[in-house]
C-alpha cells in the first residue's frame, strides 16, 4: 500500500501523541503531513467545517474530547454538513486521558500503582483527567508525582511536565490494540482509521 498523507487537528500535545500513535499502529502507511494544534477545543470547533470541506480531496483526522453531553450530539452541533469521505472526526469519551488509561497493564506500571486501581471502563469516568491525577498522587515514583500533580497551593490544574510525561508513555509503552479492549470510543476510532486506509487503498 502506498503512503497515506493525513492532516491532524487536535486540542493539545497529549492528543497529538495519541492520534499519531493510533495512526502508526493501525496502519503504518499513514504519514502525518501536518498537525494543527493552535487553540484547543475552541479552535477545532471554529475550523471543523473548513477541515471537512478540505477532506473532499485530502484525508483529515480531527480528535477532540467529549467533556460533556454525548458524542453524536457534539458531532451534529459542530458539523454543518455530512462528513466527507476522507474526514475522520472522533471524540474521546470523556477525555483523551480515558484512552491513555485504557491500556491498563502498561499504565499501571507507568504510573506506579496496582492494576486494580486503574479503571476497567475508563469511558464511564465523569472526569478522567481528575481520576488520572488522583492515581498519580498515589504513585510510588516521587519524580512522576512531581511532574504530573500540581504543587500544593498552585493554581495550575496539572503538574509542570504533565503532557510530556504522558506523551512519552504513549510513544513508548501504550498499545492501541490493548487499549481498545477497554474503551468503546477508542475502538470506534480504530475502526474508522482502518476504514479510511482501505478506502484510499481501493481508490481508482
């Protein structure tokens, strides 16, 4: 199969790491031509219909967090027209952190807690980021705790190296095929990424 060049549009650095790993593992012929990560959820909502129009001709992968409501509702609210055939719009339920934790064994080892503390169904968490931080507080690795958890009295919502440490875990230890067993929203993303590769492969 020929190389598949695709544009990513994501909320943040951690979402970019997850999206890149998804593409790499589902089909190694994917190549990210550019990644648009310019202003979080608001930027994606403002630009998503332009991305969809461009996807008449060029593959696009947009990844955002659900945060609240339900994925079909968010999709219909954001998209003004039917998704074009080369357009992937996926929503992590509830946040991309749920996908990060879905490879339970690898995440438990990384975070330094027992496996039984890692949720079996992370999509059902109301606030995956807060849950992840609560696990990090219990970590047996003091340096990891300091990197992930905001210092006492800090106004920050996460620690100083939160995105870098989690992104490093995604790149080196996270496996999408293990993670999708515990996350239905991730499984659907895998299916859609595979379908797009097959569509482009069969393109006349």
